[in-house]
């Protein structure tokens, strides 16, 4: 028998506490789903208040306003005729739950609380919510009086239940629950749930999407059935970018998937599925049927509604959706698109007039500039397609009239993107020219200045007070003098960045100020190879959790993908801070000064954070990884050096610029990597254990 149903999943660019905007985007997605003949619509996790409210979830207003938005959705008769799954916080018996609220034709069918909370990495859900522990059980939930007046209900079912329609059964799984060993979709599918819906607030990390797709594919391949996955999209107020990729799968194949990166506020994906194929798929597997026969029964919340078209109403023009091949972005493509979308959301929602970037002529600031260029390309393409929301945002940011439409990314950059080369006597002509050539190519408003007079004024003040003149180490000075003279230049660049960000638009006759961008990569942050409160101190850093090796590959990708031959100059240049005098016999090198390569730093970072290694266990791991190239003692020395500098520089993480989160070993102290910032940098016990290990290894070789 044929039972065709059309279902819809959504990605919405929600914003924490933007109840009006969130409501409008939810409503628009429902109307779009209805226009596409969908009978079921799901949206992202906590889509009503926005996932990233954090400690605002502890405020009574957040819960109250969420109910008010839900009330508007319930009152809107244009939203009838479709089963709607939306999300909000709910207080039940004075405990706060992260819930899905299922509504149909102005009534609440079920409130389903999240079972297993995300509480690692960037997530702290246990700080705000409690998980529902009574599996396959429900209670009565007494509705707020004003909601009861809208729906005509006094109480509704609250808990872990399935939704029973006239013709099928729907189970609910929330985000983290998919990633757990005992995912709820298994028991639900065994008890007859033919459609599983998953509303998520999942952020982007490089190379992460495939893990999601594999998990859902495996779920539907093993259990059979339809799986709808919805996700938030965009920057909703902090370091994370939620990367969409809402998808619909059936019986192990992908039928539909939305874009992973996009500046569109609302995306709706639909697929038409024959539920008969689900039943046939499951019934053909005897072992599954044996498990289903002893499955735990779930309570059923009744939805007086049919999702599928009966055989008698068969329409030959409606056909099931064909499978699609999933295309995964390369890491370079991800860097090109994700941070660019994140920057655009931040810019348009902050109300500022653009970005200011200290453009040094090095690879890192070049990468940041390319990400802004990518943003301008995406925004321009959306404007030329006639995206009204993007056009409205662009006109507000640049202060243009209602008829303004950017014709190219370079034209838009001339309005939104300001770059500045801040040279000193230690800067080279090559970096100055590279910065100028890149700015000309991408269209930024570029300023070229020398700041020696400002540096000299600071040094002169110190000389006046102390009657001592500091010198660079290459001119006979001490390491303390050398470091102080470098830091003066670095910190003055931060001061000048904020000065020019505030006044350059004014100098051009414009009203708004600019957001300052930083360009410190994740490896330098991990090692502490930057000056505290230098021009790495900014409003935002789009590359702050991206490794140097990935950035180098990204610049090479951009050279080819965006036809920017000027980038060859950056790829062939030696990384250098250019803060000390150089000569034919000496040039400052980042890797030489750090005492380790960027590739080694990436390895240290992954072992420290992802694999949970301290100094001793890091040595034991690297003995296998680097054992063919280095001796055990050389490996131990590198690890000791890394942990020494990590310890003395960890305090810098407390003031690090908010950065786009892209890497699993980010040392961001704000929430992702919570550690002390005052260490015993001698690591006495740990290093003694390493020494003893190396002595045993060397002694064993001697014998």
C-alpha cells in the first residue's frame, strides 16, 4: 500500500533573546513548509528564545516570553493544517527543562523534555536545565492560564512519549541524544515510531559534518524509518557558528539537505517519503522484528491528523524524493564560508559600519582579509539574487539609500572594509607591498602609515624618567630590553587600530564606527606567542581557533578558487613578526623564536585537549608518532619546552579576543578550555617522571 507523506525540516538564523525576530522566522518557515505541501515541520533546538541564551535561561523572563511567542503561534490560524515541532524552556514542578512543544491546529499535543543534556566542550546545558529521567513515562503539565485560554486545554502530556497520528507514529530525539550510546531513536523505532525528528543546536567545527551524517545514516540503516534533523544556523550572539545542514533521511539514504553555510535567515527542506517502504524495510529483517516484539511500550500522545495520503487519494504527479549524494566541504572551503557568515551576522546585528583590520603583510592577517572578502562575495551574490533581508541589512550598514545594490564584492568592501599597514623601521618593504597589493585586489579602503614617531615618543618618555636607554638584543641589549621594545610596537598597533576604527569612517564623512578584527591563530594562542593587548586584542578574531597549517592551505585554496594570484607572495614568505632590526645576517623568524614548528604545535594541541594528555602521557604518545624522526630525549625536550611556555603564557587566554570556534583543540579560556592561568612552570613532578622514563628507555637500548 502507498502512503506518501511530505515532511519539512528547517534551518533558522535565530538570535538569543530576539523573540520578535525569532517568532517571525519560525512563522515564515512554517508557511514555507505548508506551501511545499508538508504535513510535518520541525525547527532547531530552543528556537523560540534562541539556543545561545546561556545564563539568561535562568531568568523568569526568558520562560515567560517563550510562552508568549508560543501563544502567538497557537493563535495563528494560517498555521493550521501542519504538525509543528518547536522548542523552548519549560518549568515543570519548579525544574527547568529544554523542551520540544508539539502543536497542531491551535492545540498542544505534547511537551517532550530533553533526556540527555550536552555538557562538554562548548556546552553547559546542566547549568540551566535538568534532564528528564523517567524514560517512556509522562505526567500531566498544567498550562499557564493564558495559554489554556488560547488552546481550550487545562493540562497536556509532559514527558517521554511518541506522537500517534491517524496513520503513523512520530518519535522525538533532541540533539545530544543522537550522540549517546543508547540513543532514544532505537527504542522508539522498535516500538513503532516510523518518523524520528531531531531538533539540534549544533555548532560548526572543521571536519565535523560527516560525523553527523554518518550517525543518522547508521540510525536509519539499522532501525529503518524516516529521520528529520533540524539545526540552527548563524551567529546567535557568541563564538559559535551553527552550521545548518538540516537533513532528511530514510532507510539509510539521504533525501534532502540544506546548505551548511548560508546568510539566508530561513531555509526549508522537504522530502516526500512512502511510509510503506519503511514498513517493508523493517518487516524484512527478522532479527529487528524479534527485538520489536519485546520493546518497551511508550505512551502515545494523540494527534488527530493524517501525515500521509491514502491510496484512494493517490496522485500520480506526486512521487517519492530520490536520494542525493552528500557533498562535504574541504576544510579550506569551510574556513572560507563559515567565519564569513559569522562575521556578517555579527556586523549586521551589532549595528556597526564595517570592519577594520591591521594588515601586516603576513599570512594570518591575509587569511582574515580573505574571509572578509568571502563575506563580501556572499553578501553581494545574495543582493544580486534579490534577497530582501540581506539588501536591507547592507543598506543599513553602509548608510545607503533604498535603491543601493552592490555590484561586486570589491565595491562592497570599499564601504565595509578598512585595512591599515602600520609600519616601523623594523618593517620590510616586502610586507608593505604585499599588504597594499592585497588591499587593492579585494577592494578595501587602505591606509599606509609609519608609526616610528609614536614608538620613539614612548621610548623617550621612559628615557626621561629613568635616564636609561633600552636597546634591542641584536644591538647589545638584554632580553628584557628586547622584549619591551617589541611589545611597545605591538601594543601601539592595538591603540592605533581602535583610533582609526573610530575615526576613519568619520574622516570619509560617514557616521558609524568599525569593529576591529584580530588575526592570531590557534597555535600561537596555545604557545602564547603574541603580546598581551597588542593588535591581536580586537573585537573579533575569525581565525582564532584555526591552525597555521590549515590557514596556509586556505590561502592556497583562495588563490585558485577566487583567482587571486597576489596570494603567491604570502605563501612564499617566511612568517615573521618584524619587531626587531633585521640585516643580511639576521631576520626574525616565528618558528625559530618559538623553538617549535607550527606543525609541532598542532600536534601538541590535539594531544593536550582532544586526547587529554599532560606532559608525561604526551611524551609516551609522541614516542610512537615521532619516534622515527627524533630520539626519545629530543621528544622529551620538545614537550618540556612546550609545557613551559604554555604555563607562563596561559594568563593571556583570559583576555584573548572572542574567536570563531573551529577547532577541537582551541585553548579559548572563556568556556571551551577551562584551566588555571597561574601554573608552576617547572612542572617538577611531571618532568622528573619524563626524565626517569627517558633514562629507562636509553638504558634498555644500551643493554
